[in-house]
């Protein structure tokens, strides 16, 4: 039975995600950016929270764990690094599986933004929750990991089916589009950027995206094709990625 995804904005530019397994009626939240907002949405939906699924340890992803657990009794699941700021009932890593009723989430190792970052993939529904690893037209900063680690993580996500819906944790797409246009003149990138700017003018979210769309237009996944533009070798691919990431880190547009 299908997984229902409820998305809502919170904090300055985060998205909260609540998911519900239709067979059991059990719900999970993906990260805990704002416990109060999550509790309000749970009440409005009348959903029972069974699981907290953390992607990484940053406070805007795990900072609400304790409050939510106290209010709901939900079990917290995530990478071991989350214990830097919050307790876990179960720590998981790449290759593990997490069940929400009859929905099976595969855990994908996606370190780079943080060393232990993970993503959750529901293969039956082709839905991925990727935290701060992959963004619409972007990717996370390398706060802890190295370019080769992040490139490998992005390739794992790029290997998912093209139609996979990708739920990333922030609304950064307009800024990402401005950078993409500075390094990539592909017509598909220009067309997508125009769509993004129009959607944001209307106050519409640009999340979720899809794996296929990101492979076609995301400068970080297209890094080897952009190597000359950013003054990097095309191979090894992670060096081209590192150059694109460095260009974005210094971008002022």
C-alpha cells in the first residue's frame, strides 16, 4: 500500500516531512527541525507518530528529537552521530533497513555533509528522503567530509531510478539555480531555472524533485561535464565535483 507524504515549511527555509504507512496507519517524521510545528501537523492530520528517522546530527535535523519523543513516545532511528545531540533507540547505517508498518526504508550511506549522513529510500514507492546531501539543483556543503566521499554519496543517489521523488530538507533552489546558470549554459538548465524562479515568485515549493531531473540539470551531478568551465580536470570525477563545490562556496550571485 502506498506511503503518504505530508510536506510543510518550518524554521527559516527547512521542510518538515511526515509520512504515513497506509497499511498500519503508523507515521514517521523525517528529521525534527521544529518539534512544535511537527506536533501541530500531527494533530491536524490525526496521525500517530511511531518513528523519528534522522538523516544526520545537525540541530535543524535532530534538535527536536527529545521534545517529540516525550510528547509521542516515538522511537528515534538514525546514524550514530546523532547521539552528539540526541538519544537514539537504534543507530543505522548504509545497507540497513527500517520498517514503518509495511513500508520498508532502505538506508543509503550519504556521508560528506557530515561524516555519518544517511538517506532513506522507499523502493516500493520510489521515494527518497535525502536530508542535506542532494538539493534541487544543489548539494550540501562539505562540513565534515571530503569531495571523494560526497561524490560517491551523490552517485549512490544518482543510481536510483530516474522517477524517484527526492525530498530534500531545504528550499534553496532559487539560489542554487542562480549558481547553476553561472557555470552551465545547457538549455535544459536555463529552462529549469526559469521554472524555479517563476514557482518561487508564486510562493510554490520546488521540493520534491526527481533523480532524473537532477541528473539532467544539477551542476554537482554534471560536474565532469563542467570541468573546463571551473578550471578542473574531468577525471577523476570527484576533482571536477570539488571544483564545482568550491565555486559554489565562493559564489556571490
